[in-house]
């Protein structure tokens, strides 16, 4: 089990053990995983308030505790983008869950083709845009990658960049620049 303790209030949250949980990223107030007292259901905790809720209540969809997760680093306002992977079939209102400054600020967005299999996601510093990476194997055994830029305020696609073929999995090949107003990316 893993416990998170608020050193000011003394409140604690204990997550149970599973393959990928608990899961969070540095700087994020959000933690995902099965609670110790309910190990069969995924939950999400807000470490700012030490409040915990079942993921089904927050996002309108439930995932098993062993579901893989892809989570962005938080935007300046604390918003994170979360995608679940490794679940053969699930019903969710969208593909990417956005969690803002509270449980009430949770919503799904739908990602367009060819972003049905996303391997990486990042939010712009101001939380207005998301860049997603879609990866696939080609017939020669190389990986192909495609980047997409999405305006998450209205779920619109701003750009889908040309497919890039690489040998092996690239490290992050893009970076937010000019305070998140522009995106630089590796083009091959």
C-alpha cells in the first residue's frame, strides 16, 4: 500500500497495490489508483483537498486497477490530461480525460483519427492546447509517429503533422516554446 499524508492537517489517503498504481506525475495534485479498502475499482484523489472519489463518479467511466495510464505534466493551473491504455474495451465519454482545479472541472474530449492509439500527451503551460503522439509499427519494423495539436477549449484539431518514421521509440520530440504559444517538433 502507498499512503499520502497532508503534513498540515494530518489527513491521509491509502492506495492499494496494483501493477501501475498509484499513479501520478511530479507537480500534479491528482493521484490515480485502487483504494486500499476498495482494490477492484479505480479511484482518483485530489491531494489539495485530500478528497477521493471513484473514477466512475468523476469521469463517467470505470477502468480496472491494472489499466495503463498516460498522464501529462500539469499545466500552470494544475490541469492534467489522462488517457487509459491496455484495456481491451471500455466505454468512456471520450478518449482523453481533462482534470482541472477540482472534481467538478472534469471532462472528456474526443481525439480524431489517427490518434486512437496515443503514446504521449502534453498540455501547453496555459492549459489551452494538447499535443498528442500516435505511434504504430510499419511493415519494415520501424515505428511511425504522428503529432497532433488540439485546442482543448473547444476540442478542435489545429494541426496534424506529417508521419515520421524512426528506428526505435523516440524520446519526446517536441517542446512548448514562447510560453506555450508555439510548438517546436522533430521532423524526422
